[in-house]
């Protein structure tokens, strides 16, 4: 330290063009200036060329009526282009969130199955992972859409399996129908949940103080069910179940999942689950074997060993790479464009095809995808930090 | 030290890109790569000096120096623009690409085709990836305006129709309450469908696809009840309907015409010379039909006496009449010899004798009640 500062003290500091510290800063400043100049030049070039071709360079088009309709949404042709983009964004987010949740559940199960001591389970899981990981996602999506879901029964003779209707137009499931006073009911349910939490906390304190079995879940659940049940009866069924019913070519009631949406969701979740399974498998193997042996020595059974010793440690290893897969899944949802699902990329392309300016629309779309990815990585980082801190 | 070298090299790269951009300026983003266009690029490179010419140089000179026409077409509509199993483009629109190449370059085969989706077509034109777009494109105000396209003239007068399965018993559009209708996105069809159904107060669900192949699969699987598009295109798909699905008779095209769809070649705004060249390459095919000149008898007409038939002599450039279009005086002869007149093109690709069997409708000469009307060639 002092030896390096010596030259300064004695005044023999090298001239700036040979001083490494000055040069470092200078190079970085020059680099930034270069990048800035490049972007400025490209942007100027773009705007100049667009003007020369008589294309609009502002964002006013977002308020213009769209003129087209979008499948499976309330979006009408009188709504604006901006609204159309929002509908696309919403579809992307919905399919991504459901995909992430379901792919995680399936991935964890398959990952554990790959380490099973049962030969058949182990090989089946391995077959699933290898088959899916080695096919391009778009091929798999087209296969699901054209060769599987479109080969479901036609709508006229749709297959009705006790409330679940399958056809090549859509998949329908029982769903909740909400009455007008459902808002009050939902508020009461939220209150009941809080009550359940209080009851659970009380049982925990009691357990700590006296050692009697706490039965937190049982007590909390009972508290919730009693309050919610009474409210439901008093408010005269604010929330009920509707079953889809087929009349001619129309299905009323129930929840409708169009085959396009279904194919994309199924494709994304099955595909990404294969990658998550490999992460889970690797993470479990990365937990030192001694941990498992020690819990065995303590007399824990197979399930307990996983639940209390191995998985909590594996989870911490698995979270950062799994987060990457989440982001991948959200970005891959753009492949819905190939199977007529109106997600963000598709809506953007439709708008461009209808004469709206491409540079602005593509720019907006890229920013939105960037925002989704950054948001996901923030969530994963927070989760990661929380878990590692608790473990430390 | 190594660190510094790395950073300096980082600096060099953008500098090079900057230089490249500056060189490109005059042509207004001419280069944006045409991946499959190898032949054309080489010619460009060989005649680099031409490229440096002032921006005044238009597309016409550029195409002529390149020696090949970049034409944006469809590759999935039989009869109009279709890529055959042998890898050849054929169809009505493709014939007009060839006609433009014959007029501008004297060689109908000097065409580089680019297959475009409905959504990508105008972007490709704006990026100058293609010189002319001939891809069953409907002439509309906003395409003339906002899309900065210039519609040269109409090659095909079409109208939007609705195709349904014959056994569904839809007699007219009004029967199509609560149906699913398939269409291509990024088309005028998509917009007309919405306005017609909304105007008639019909509830329906539009299902829009990126490409005709996926749409066809969906219609085959009865994912949708109706398929709407230009009637000519519907006829093309109906003609090719697989026999095991009932053949063409399994489908019906409803009588109603939902819109006017004048289709024609499009060039980029701001290049009048090129616009005129493309427009007249089309017009001479119509004029030739009116003169009853076709590819088989054009040789005989070349002996015409300018005194006797000045119109034809002027048209064929026999008396060296030059209309000042920047084309050879005898460009019409090239077009007729190598491609044929409008009637020949029509009958070869979509006419009654072909699989499509399209009735000409408005697509016949004005003298016979059609809309084909060539301005005088003088």
C-alpha cells in the first residue's frame, strides 16, 4: 500500500497519458461517449428515414381505435391500440404466472421422482425429462396445438366428463359464479383468514407454554370455515359453482380455456417442468450425503427426511437457477404467436400488420418484456435473500 | 495492460459501425440484410461506385444495375403466389413480378422472390428488402398513407367472401350468430369481418392466424365455422380441399361480398420513376389484350407498318417511340413475349381452365363490361 503511493509523495507520478488510473477512467468515458454517439446516430437516422418515408414518429397512434377484435377477450374493435397492447400484456402475464406455478409443482415432483429408489418411477421421470428437453419448444407447441388439442372431439359431440367439457374449441371446467353481494362476502372471508391466523398464533403460544399438541391447522381451519360458512348462508349464496353446459355450439357457464391458451399453457409448463426437474435433482444431489444419513440415524422416515432435512437445503441451492427458468418461461410465452394465442408479441404484430408504426410498437413491446423479466428476477432475488438470511 | 487492450478494442467496434452507418446514409438504410439474397449482393459489391452515387438515384436505376428484381410475394395461396414442391414460385402475382422484371431488365426470370407474411409485407417494403410488393394486397387509404406504400394500379378486382362447410347449412352471413370465424391477421379482411359482423349485430368470435397453413389445419379440424378472406383465395383453398374431407363440394362460399378488395402491386412512397415503371409494366399487359396481341402472335405484330397502325407501332416501340418511362422503347414486347398479356396470365394461373376455376368477374376488358381499362399509350 505505502509502497505504491511512494511515487506520488516523491512527485515522480507518470504523465497522465501513461498513468494507468487516468487511462482507465478516460477509456471508460470514451467508451460511454462512443455508445451514446452510436445510439444517437442510429436514432437520428431512424427518425430521419421514417420522416422521409412519411411514417409517423410519435406515439399518438396508441389512442386510435384498433379496428380488430381479439379472440377470447372483451376487447372490441372500438377500443384503442394501447388497450389492445394491454390485453396482450395481460394474456402474457396470466399464462406466465400459471405456467410458473404449475411448472414448479410438476418440476419438483419429477425431480424427486428421478431420484426415486423405484426403478419404474425413476426411468419414467428420466424419459419425460429427456424427451421434452431435447425438442424445440415451438415444435412441441405446434404438436400440442395441431396434433393433440385440435384432435379433441368437435364441439358438436364434445366430451362431457362430469362438469369438465373437452372439445377442440375449448376446455371448460366448473367455476365459481359470483353474485352482487360477493364483495361483502370476500371481505368477510379475508376477516376469517385473519381470525384463523390469530387462532393459529394463539395455539402456538399455548403449545410453547404448556406443551399440549397445538393442532394449528385444525383450529385455524375450523375458525375460518365456521365464519365463512355462516356468512355464506346469511348472504344467501353469494358465491356458487357453475357447471359448463353445452347448447348446440355454445357452452355457457363454467370457466373457458380456449385451445390456443390451453396449448400454450400446457406446452410451457410441461417443457419448463423438465428443466426445473433437472435443477431440483441437481440441488438434491448437492446436499451433502451426511445430512441424509444423519437424519436417517435420528430415525426420520423417507418423507420426513425430505421434508425437514434435504428439501429445505436443496431449495436454497435451486432458487437462483429456477428463477432463470421462470424468466425463460415468461419470455417463451411469446411463442404463442405460432398458435394464434393473442399474447403481447402477437397483438403487437397484428397492430403492425394493420398499419401502425413498427419501430414504436416493437420498442414498447421490448420494454414490456424487459419489465416482466426484471420484475420476475426482483421477486426471485428477494426470495433468495430471505431464504439465505434465514438459514445463515 | 491486457485490460486496457480489451477496452480499446471495444471502442474500435462501434467506431467501425459508425463508419459503416455513415456510408449507408445516402441510400437511406438500403443494406438491411436480405439473408437469402446472395446473387444480388455480389452485384452490388462489384459495382460499389454506383452505390456511392447521390441519393437521387432511384430504385429503377438500382434494380437495373443490380440486374435482378426483388419481389415480395405470397407462398401459400395457390393460383396467386405459391411455392411449389419443386421450389418454384408460381401464380398470378408471381407472373406480374416477372412482367415487371421483363419490362425493367428485359429478362422475366431475373427475379428474386421473398415470401412474406401479411404482417411483414409493408415492413419489408419500408426496409427496402423488396423493390415491389405483389402479394394480394388490397389498396386502401391508410396503406397509401401511413404505410408509405404507393399502389400502382389494380391487377385483380376481388371481394371478401365467407367460406363455410356445406353441411352446416349457413345460407348467409346472418345465419352465423355465435360462430367462430377464422381469418389471417394483419389483413383488411380482419377489419372488414369485424365491421360487417358488428354492423349486422352478430356475436361471433374471430380467430386470427399468422399463416394460411395453420389456419387451414384449424378449419379442417372444425376449430372454426367460417373462413373469411378474398373470394379468389377462398376459391383457391376450396379447389385444393382434400378428397377424404369431401373435396371442394364439402365447402360453400357464401354469395355475399363483404367488401371491395382491389389488389395490386405496391412500391415505396417517394420514387415516382419506379412507381411509373411498375405501373406501366402492368398496364401494357392489359393494353396488349385490348390490341389482341399475345405471346404467340407478337412476332407478327413487330412487322406492323407505322403508317398503317400507328397505335400498335408506338406500343411495341417499332417506330422507336419512347414514352420517357426510363424503360426500353420495346419493353412491352419483352413483357408480352416472356410473360404474355393479361388474359394469358389470368387463364394460365386462376382462370376457368385451372384448378381454381375463377370466373373473371370484373377482371375483364372495359369493352366487355369489366374494369380493366388501360390509359392510352402515347
